[in-house]
């Protein structure tokens, strides 16, 4: 049972009548009886809450930052008209406005209530409950109840680096020799034979074909296809740190999506591993048409764990997942203690069998702090920032000496820098 503000207004009017009455006691009893009677009648005439049936329709998934339009269908299976106030409650991370819908639903009819979600976090978002207050014709009192209408919206990671995809694909075409100004592509897989022209490498002359044709012909090559790319996401505690307006892990997911899209177009197979102290996600390499969507679905549920990453475990998982030589892209952070004590000792086992690319995200705030000279505090901050950047450069050189390629870029250039490194390795035949 629910009572509205109109009952309080009646009580105020009744109090005035009692105060002005020559017989206050009798007037008080009459006023109370009148209010109780009206509330009881209004409550009896209110439509049944249990007679309402709810359903939902709309998209089941969307990328973070995109609106999700949903429709809540309310059907009145009761025998009376329902004048209801309906509140559809979602968790705060779903980005739903706390709206109360006022509707009138005659018996046997239905109404459609629109709602727009703007999720602020990745993952699965589900509604909490639907609260319904069915008021009587006088609007004094009503029946209140709860309904549960299950639904799930999976919020996928944003693919903001999609805007870099045309440029990356254009470079891929150049590497593969599909652009006229480049001619035959560089690589290590045989592509075709063509006539020799001045400037061609004489080491590529095919002498047998030259003897058969009676003219000098050379071999052309293309970048390898059907190679393996393994994206390894470090979901340890360092991935929870925010750079700009997003956690490091979200930047890594965005870069992995761009790399996957380009690698798929290049004919390579892509796999995904998420690991902190233990494996959180393992997707064997594949080149299926729906790989990007399946990867986005799996990434949506990844969250940073407040534990140190186990790089020995990461290496073991990679070696178990793929036995063929692959490009292993490790999305991690250049933290001296973690790199020196965990990654460097485990790296030789990985570089001996695979090509390793370490992709680190650099906070642009460091470069801003190095220019501070306004006061003593700014100078100390600048010195600390310079020290941090120096340690990152030292770690980068050490990783390269151990046989790994390194990308250390700011958020705006992170995803394209990782993809450019992949394309450079592909053009050199090092995958």
C-alpha cells in the first residue's frame, strides 16, 4: 500500500476544519473517518499490480560510449484500468536516468516505455527491479509491488582506434605490393615471376625460368600469410592505472582490436591471452570472419586484478597455446621492479621460439611535468618525471638487447604504433 501527498493535503484541510469547528472532538472524528474512507475506496478501485506483465526489447550489446535504446513493454492482464507510476531501476554503471514513467493502461492493453542507457563501464549490465505504484481514481492511495524482467546488455570495449584502420590497410597494401608504385612486395613467400628490369636484385634471378623463356626473369615475393599473432594482455595491478580518462587495460584492448583487424586482412591468424597471476582468458589463434566480434565479446568481461603479473606463467601459457613460431605482442607496463624481477628472467624462453613485441603505454603527463619550473614543487616533479622517463628508456634498451621489440607510445599514438610495428616485422619477413 502507498499513500500520496494528497492525503496529507486532506489532513491539513481537515485540521483547519477541526480548528474552526465549535465541537472539535466530533469534527476530528468525522475528518479522520472521511479520510480513511476515501483512502480505502481509492485503494479498492486501484488496478492490481500483479496483473501487469513486463517484457523488454532492444540491443543485447553495444560498445562503451554508445547509447543503448531499450523498450519496456507493459501489458495489463487484469480486469481494471491501471494508473501507474513505473520506475525501472538499473545499476549506476548502466548510465540509466532515474526516470519515473506515468502511464494509464486499460485492461487488456499494453504500453511501450522507452529508455536509453549510456553505460560507463565494460561488462554485462542487468536491471535490478521494476517498482510499480498503481493509484486509485482519486490519486490518494494505491498498491505497490515489484516485478523482475531479466535482460542483459554486454558493453563491449570501445574501438576508438578504428579511425586508423584505413591508413593501416593502405600501408598493408603497399607492403604486399598491391599499389602500383611499389611493384612487387617485399617478403619471404614466393609470389610470381616477372621480367627483369634495371635495378632488380640479381640474386632474385630465376635461372631455370630464364633458360626456358630465353629472357631474364626474376622472382617476386610477398609478405608471409597465415602467420600467427598472439595478443597477450597483462591484467595485473599495473593495468588498473588510469592514463587520461581510461584504465591502461582499456587502451590495450583498443590497440589489440586494431591489430587484430589488420592482421585478419593480411591473412594471419590471431589469438588472445589475458593473464595476471593466472590465465583469465585463452582464445586459440583463428582467422574466422567473426573473430573481431568474438574477441570484443570476450574482452568485455576482463577486469584488472590487484595482483602482480606472473610472467613465468604468461610465458608458459603462450608456449602451451601455440607451438608454431608466432608474433607475441605483450601489452604490459614498463615498471622497473616488475620488468627486471619478473619479465626479463622469463623472456629468453619466449624469444627463443617466438618474435616478441612489448607494447607499453606512456603517460603523456610525464612529458608535461618535465617542463615545470614555476616553483620548488614543480622542479622536484620535473626531476621525478625525467627520472621515470630515463628508467623507461633503459628498460626499453635492455628488452631490445634481450631480443624483444618495444613500442612505448602515448595514448593518441599507441594503437597505430603497435600496428605499425607489426607491419614492419611483416615486411621484413620476421613473423
